[in-house]
C-alpha cells in the first residue's frame, strides 16, 4: 500500500482536462471529533494551517466539535445541507481495541461521511484516521506520514473547485 498520497497526473495527448480555478471567498466547515483529542487536535491544526495556506481566511472557517467518530456524519450532513459552505472536512481518530467496536464505528463513520457528500452534492472530505495503534495515529497526525488533516483540507478545497467547474447533469 502506498503512503505517497495525491500526486500529479499528466493529460494524455489529444485529451483535455477540466480545470478548476481557485475560488475566492470560500467558506469551509470542519467537524472534529473530541475522542482521541490529542491526535485530532494535530489534525485540526494541520487542516486549518492548510486552509489558510490555500487562501481561506480564518473568519471563513467554521469548526464544530462532536463527541466521537460515530457523530461525524450527522454534523457533516447538517453543515452541508445548511448552505453557506463550499466544503466540509471531517476529522477524527479511531484506534483499534480488543473488541469488534472498531470495525462498526469505522465502517459506519466512513459510510456516513461519503453519504453526506453524495446526498448533498457538497464535498465532505475524509480525515478520519482508522489505525491499529496510537503510534500509527501519531505518525499520520504530523509525523513521518504527514498530516492527514491537512490532506483532507486539500481534498475538500480541490473538490469544491472541481465541482464548480464540472457541468451539471440534467435530471429527467
């Protein structure tokens, strides 16, 4: 499995790509789980730093805290439905324990986050760490594997820009 992350692709000769110009005045919501708060704080800091680097002012970033990963989808969906934001970033951390609880939480949180995006048409990016150990979580929250919060922020902004540039389908 690659730890490289997003890279750059080239358009094959004779084809064209949809270009997504930067959006001025973008509003972004971030939903962060309070469970495993020390890790999630690093993800949140990375996400905010990246959003600011991408030209989004702090006063255009809304942050909502939820108890745990299980609650991420509902808050993400509510913010996506409410309007006023062009993207939502979901952040959290679930570390495997000795029971099947890990699988249930991770599966449903993942499913709920993507469902919020699909149902609302608004990008909801996935910054939920699902790791076997706390060390793996630390490594992905600003450690040797980067900051997955920053990567989720990038994905949210990239998708908001792309969706703005893509044509809308017609429903029959």
